[in-house]
């Protein structure tokens, strides 16, 4: 398993502590894993759409150059 050490601004660190202390997460690591999973899930579609758009633009340029 990969380990990442990330310094957080004080305000964000306090938010993390509050979520753990209030029982939403068992520890900081669980919160960070969940946050990263949600970020990736949320942005995966946007990233795939961007790659598709770039591929289509490239294909159209190639096609236009062959005419």
C-alpha cells in the first residue's frame, strides 16, 4: 500500500479533526481515502470526455489534411 504524507493548512486540519472526533471517520487516513475516491469518481467522467474530445479533434485534423 502506498503512503502519502500531505501537509494541510491549519483550518483544513481542524476540519479533518472535527470529522474524526464526531465519528464520521475512524481516523484521518479513512477520511483522506474517502475524499480521494470521491474526487476521482467525480472527475473521471470529465477526464474521459476531455481525452475523447482531444482524440476527435486530432482525427478531424488528420482527415482534413488527407483531403
